[in-house]
């Protein structure tokens, strides 16, 4: 994934309003690199669907990175982390739709 980031940077410079998707190798520990390069549509599967892991946390972590680095939001403006006592399961289609909508929403 890191070797693709120069391409993302080039695309972002050429088309600042373009939705740029990065798919593969993305997780809470790698998202900042992609977001800083200009990616604003994130596809993450294995980082979200791990046994025993609440999928909301990695989703919100990645969303916050795109909000911060891709949209220039301050820490106070970022999506809050979910409360620990909230419903712990989000159906897979909701997660996929959420990740897609995230890119569409953040591109506006």
C-alpha cells in the first residue's frame, strides 16, 4: 500500500475534488498515510471484521483520519468515538455502505 501513495498524491493534486479510493492494506494503523496522501474513499475489510472486535472502533478511527487529513477538520470537529455500552454489532452491509458513504460525504 505505501508504494501506491505517490499515485494518490498525484491524483489529488490534479483533481482536488475527485473521490479517490484506496482498497487493501488499510487499518487504523495505516489509514493516516492514505488520508494524508489524499484518499477520501476507504475500503477496509479485515481491519473491520475481526473476531471479538467491535467494528465501530476501526471504522470511526479511519473516518476521523480522513476527516482530519483529508478535510482539515480540527480534533474537536472529528466524529466522536462510540460509547462502550452501545450496540456492539453492525451488519456487514451497513459497514460497507458506511465506508462508501464516508467517502462520498467527506468529498463534499
